[in-house]
C-alpha cells in the first residue's frame, strides 16, 4: 500500500503484519480499532497536535458580509494560533488574496486548471469540495498544474476551489471578548478602517440547536467593519479514526499507525516474536519520537509513557 492510508487500509495492514486471519479473528475487530486509535493518539501527542490552515469560507459563516461578529463552522478547534484579516475586495487585485477558480481534481495531490494558476502562490490555503481541511499549495508547476499538501478525496471536473493567501497580512491581536465589547462602547474607530484585534468565545448550546452549536465558536473583531475574510491557522482537537476516515498525518505516519497497533496486537495472538520485525518497519521519525514507548512494547510494559 502506498500514499496516506484510509482507516480500512490501516486495519488490513494491522492484520497482515500481525498475521491475523480475518475469518477466524473477527471478535478482535473492536480490539484492533482501539489499538489503532491508541497508536494514532501516540503519534498525535508526540507531534504536539496537528496545526491546520483553513480559509475563511470553511471557518466562519459569511464573515465578509458580517459587521463585527461571525459564527464559526468548525467544531474541532483546540486553539487558534493565528488569524488574518483579508479584504474581500482583494479578489480583484493583480495578485489576489482570495481567488475562486474552476479546477479539476483526480483523487491525488495534483490539481489542474485551464491556465488559471498565474496568481496562485506556494503557501496559499486551498479549500473546496473534495479538498481536506488544512490543504495548502506546495508547488506551482505551471499555470495549469499545482500540487497541494493533502490529496483530494474525489475526482471532479470542474470543481470550484478557493485559494487564500495570508502572505504580507499582519495577524490580528487576540484579546478577551470583554475588551472587544469595551472598545465597541468606548472607542470610535477613528482612522482604523481594518480589523485590529479579535476574540473567540464558545457558542452557548441550546436545546433547540445542540448539533448546530456544539464545540462551535463565535468570532468578534474590532472595529466592526465589513468586507473581510478571516483565514486562520489552528490546532485541531484529536478525533478517533473510524470507517472511511483518513488520519491527519503524512503517508509514512499512516503506515506507522498500523505498525504500532500490530505491535500491541501480536501478544494477544501469542505471536510476540513478530514485534521486532514489525518495529523495524517504523519510520525513523516515529521510532525517534516514540523511543520509550516502543521500548516498553518490546519489553512488555504497556504502561510506559512516550517522550
């Protein structure tokens, strides 16, 4: 198997490396699922969580038409690292900060267009149907072909993708909501024609709209000017893998999840002797990050913590 593995591929690789016959070991499926998510969490913790870049249209509901407040869309935010104001009028500039282009995707990291990528730059945030959250442009081969950091999950032509640049934009200062409310009541915007600071506050859940508000945030900014997008970079909450999902890791680490899970599984199958050969397949980066935990697995001490 090559490329980033989807959950089902990880399960298959775990069973293959543990020499676990599917037909005779189906009762172990729940255990395998638990071991896979334990391994995923190990990698997640070792890397300090996953930072994602996301365009405004995936983060906030119609922020560019709001005056001072916008409702959040995402429900996996652990912490916001940086947030930028990007004027919506920039879409008409010679080097636009926000572009919506007709593209083609082929379930790979390559995205095509009809020579529309003249103003697309490395580092731009990419969003749209079939594009994983957090994808960015990693290479611009030609005006008709670019490479993105996360492979598209669907084949489509045409599909409208949005490219957002934060290059040259100054991140806003983060303040408490009380500070935003105080400034709104006590300060005139004066010469400030652009947002200067922002706050994030949880949206209160209601009995009428629990699913619409759970883990959602409201964005407030001062001064309450309109016409701005707010792309951001944030650390996501950890979420278990399940059927049809891709782990938020690179290609090698998705294989490492399977190897770590298989190392936990083989003692239950009476095949502890397989651990050493499975450990040898781990990527050097994972082996270094999880050195103590892997050593604990090899010695049979499952409770040792990773460093």
